[in-house]
């Protein structure tokens, strides 16, 4: 199953990494070991000096990471760990950096350390699940995603369900993937990645009417791109709707004439 991309660079890694960074840049979110104040009531003013130094280093690391300066980001992340070895967020970001650098072993150990320090770190569970999915360890990935979704007050359930659905499709379980992606869509119907993957799954199993519903909604929005338009063309072709096909092709020609999807359309490669 392909992942929708709104830019020439695949969106998969971008949203996955951004999810992991969300908690790091939130400011006053607390972690175990800050002090005597109950965790749910802790703020930045309750933090120890070591934690404050670690958070400052971590925010620098996150900034470098966002800018693609991965080696510098890793150096700052290590300094955050040195300042406060109990700060779970440092290990979560470390995992993301190592995953980007291709060191999956270090990435996995960092995510696991983050979860050990904070058993409610749904972001780290999500990232660990995605890493396991990338490695083809689908059973472990499912467990990690399910643990993340089960965390109380976790606000990014839709993104984790999206990742889980994609992973289930890769594992060869389209029925389970469809149910999971439907759940993700119900929670966040505006996410173009979910709409695209759900529509593609339905298209692949021949449910063209439902595939048309989801891909049309996406293509009628500002998030339409070459991938979504190409899928829309293939869906309309299966439904013998030539006028809709031509409208989508015209839009793709106008906006994405250099894309591989438009070149495939020009070749008539509808079944590649």
C-alpha cells in the first residue's frame, strides 16, 4: 500500500516524526522524576535544574532535527541525556534521529528506554510501532500501536490508527486494515493520508463506489496532489465515468505535468 505524499518528499516520515516532536516542543508537559508534585499537575516551574537544562538541549536538538541537521541534533540530544538521564522525551527524540540515520537498533533501544521511563509515553509507543512495521515485525508493531491508542488522553489516536492500518495492509490483512483506517477517518476526516490510503485499499479490493466517495472528497480539497488525482482517475475509469476522468486528467496536466503519475496516465498505464 502506498502512502499519500503532498510534496515530492514522502509524507510518511514527516508526519511520523512530527508526532514524536509534538510532546518535546510542548513546553510544560511533565515526565516522571520531576519532583513531589503529582505528574498530572506538574508544570515547568516544578522542574529540577537538571530537567530544565535537559529540556533546553532537547529543544535545540529538535530544531536541528527539523532542519535536517541530524548529526548536530544527535549531539544535542546526547547532551540532554547527560543533563538528565531520566528525561523520557530525550530518548524518544534520540530514537527518531537514529531511525532517520538508519540505525534501527539504536532507534529501538531509545524508544524502549523512553517507554520504560514513562509508561504512558504514547508518542514513543507510536514511533516504536512504526519502526517495527518498517522492519516487517507486524505483530510487535500492532502491540505498540494498540498500547499507544489505549493511553488515556492521548490526542493523536487518529494518526496512530492510520499507521496501524497501513501496517496491517502491508502485513496482508486488508480486512483489518480497512476497519482500522475507517476508525482513523472517523476521528480525523480531514487527514489526506488517511483518505488516500482508505480509498486505495477499497479500490484494490474492487469496492469502487466507496473508493470514489473518499477520493473525490480529497480531490475536491486543497490537499489534492498527483497521487490522489491519479487514483481518482483510475477509480472513475473503473466506473466508466469518462467525464470525471477527463476533468481529473486536465487538473493533473495543469498542476503536475512532470509527475510520474501524469506520465503513467499519458502511457495509459492504469494497471501498473
